[in-house]
């Protein structure tokens, strides 16, 4: 069954559909064909690894240039983190799924059957290869247009990791009572290769909660979690 027929039957994206989604009509269609050819495909075909290499650098430059212009007062460190968020494997793979690249990627039959063509790393590489193909075919300006089109707007803030229970408890206790929680090891039980630590957290020298874990760090975190829930201080579920 050829690609065009499969696309009609199953709603899969065709190469022509892909060009519409990208907003590009390739002058040299072989560049797009190469970008959509995995190294596992039959020998003798131009595969996309070299395009991936080029696309990675082009994508990084486009993201950096746009972030530099969009945030004139942001530090280099923050710009670096924002760029990493934008061009990370997960973000590229999401774009690839939207474009249905896993269905039109030329790859070995066993990769298709196993679903390996839908792996995040494989999909992200195809996006980079396509960006390079656009650049080689129509230049940097068009490549930038495609990047912003398929990856969406640039991030405007860095996602902060959730606070640990110990950090949350400390901030609340210090804010309310100008005190810092204190942790004490109550006991260590179990065999030497698999100990169980019991730690209590004290506030103003009064025991607030007790937690257990395979080490002091984990037990202290559990004690803080119990204290937060016990006194209704936590915003976490």
C-alpha cells in the first residue's frame, strides 16, 4: 500500500500535507526526503544524521537570537535555561507528533512494527533534520519561520521544580514563628544492609511529627510531609 493511499485510509500525514503544515514548498524535494529517512532504512539512501547535526545548531541559534531580542534585560544563565526548555527533546518530539512524522518517516520495517519510530529521541532528530533541510533549501529566515511555527511561542519563564517538604516547612515555620525546624534521629532499625531510619522534626523543641525512610534524608522529608499535613500547612495534595 503506497503512502498516499495509507494517508487517505488512516488519516496519516503525507509529504504534501507536511509541506502545508510547515508552510514550505521545497525547491529540492530530495532534501525533505533525506530529512525523513532514518539510518535504519535500506542501504544506499541518503539518511538524515548529517541534517540532524546541522539542524541542532540552527535550532539553537534561532532560539538564542529570538530570546536575546525578546528579553533584553535577562541574564545569560536565564537565557540558557529558556533556550534549553524550548529546544529540548520533549518539546521537539511533541512537535513531531503534531506533524505525524512517525507515520511518514522512512525506516526499517522492524522499527515501524515495534513502534520505535515513535520514540521521543527518533522524533526529535527528524524535526532537527527538517529544520536543516528548510535552511539548505530556502535560507535562515525561512528556517526561523518554520521553527516558530511548529514549536510555538518561546517560553517566557523557567518552570521551577516543586519545593521539598523540608523546604516548605522551613519557610512556613520561619515566616510564622521566626524559628527553624530541627531534625533528630530517633532510631535505626533493621539489618545493616537495609536499615530503617526514624527521624522526628521539632518546632520550638516540641515534636511535630515523625517519619521513616531508608536514610536520614528520606526520613526527614517524610517527617516534614507528616508535619505539613498534620497542621494543615501544605498547599500540596
